C-alpha cells in the first residue's frame, strides 16, 4: 500500500524510528506514511530519531508519536501539531506566542481522553478489518458499506476506509457517492496514490478524460512504480492522439509488469504506435479507445 520494501522497514527499525515487529496493523500505516513523507522531504534520520525521543520524554502519555501526533516537516525542520498549533519537538517551544498556562494546557493530555481516543482508533481499525473480511467473503454491499462507514466515523483520518467505501459505491454504480468518498480521502491525505488512481477510474468511466489524466498522473508522480496507472495513462494518451506520451507510459508499464496478460496488450499497442505517421511519417492509424483498463 505504501510501496515500502522490507529492507527499508528493517533499516528504520535499526535506526530506532519504528519498533521492530513481524506484522503491521492498519494503524501502523499512519506512522509509516508519516515517516515516508519525512524521508521524502529529506529530513535526516538522526533528526527524526532525536525528535521522536524528545516527544516521548516530554509527553508521558504518548508512546508512539508518529501514530498519535501529527508530525510534519518544514523544509528539513520537524514540527508537531498540537491543538492546531505547531511545536518544535526537541525544545518544546511553540511556534506561536502563548503564555505558560496555555502552553501547559496544550501539552496536557488527560489519560481518560487519550484512552478514549485510543479506543476509538482501535474500534475504527476493527470495523475496517471487518469491511475487508466482508468483501473477501462476498457479503451484501450494505453490510460492507456499514462497516467502512463506521470505521470512517470513528477515525475521521482514515483515508483507507473512505477509499474502500468509495470503491464499493463505484462497483454498485453509485458514482456520485463514490466520487464524494474519494475526494474526502484525498482531502485527508493528498499523497494517497490509490485514492487518485480510483477517482481517475471514475472520471475515466464518466468520459471526463481531462480529470482522469490529471489524477492518473498524480498517482504515478506519487508512486512511479504504479504499473496500472501507467497502463491507463497510456490508453488515454493513445486515444487522444498524444503518441509520444502514450509510448512513454507503455514502455514504463512493460518494465514494471512485462509478463502478465496486460503486458501482452501493452506490447501490441506499443507496436501499433510505432507504425503511425508521428513516428514514421505515414497516414494515421485509428486506435482502439475501448480497451479494458485495469481496476486494481
């Protein structure tokens, strides 16, 4: 889901950025996604480790800052968002002017409130996993929708629950509801490649190729290894006569997925493009714009 290799995970464990574990729960994705974003912003591992250590010492009720707090980067600086304000994690200094009473209030996490918040996250994960289980067993759509809706309500930051809910609506042809869910997921996490891919599928289905191209392009920008997004972009560009862009994405797709049935289609279409006037100066060939797109 996050395109993180096992080697990368073990490296983060060795550098004490995450706790060593053999399995990762859905709630762990929050920490991993935050850590991935910090590393993409070129924040050094040593600086991240120092900030996390300082937060654990300053906030006794916070055991995993990456999961329980909103940790963001400002250039190569790390900031922590608390009650809508930003704090420098090592010094504990707020980046706005507040008196000592307000500072203590912001840094105070009543055990009961924290426990309730933790319980809600656990319940949200339980309903999310329930939704996955219901999908895998072919349960009625209304039961699946109920599970994902409860997960999203209990954890408003659960972009994954919203994406899965949107896909259930999409498959049921409730495209307006699906679009609402996908847009909500993107608002929560603009860097969620799967959300962009799924809403691009929706716009592609509706014939809004400009929006579909925009979101497929965002998906591959966020995850250059996203084979299905490259495949669908190649089809869109080919159908619009943008041959060079289509060739580029077909080639990328074949590097990522050369041996599947989709790869055979990609090779056929790439061969077809190489005979067009754009590449060889002859009359234009008509392309088949009705090829099946991956919906994975």
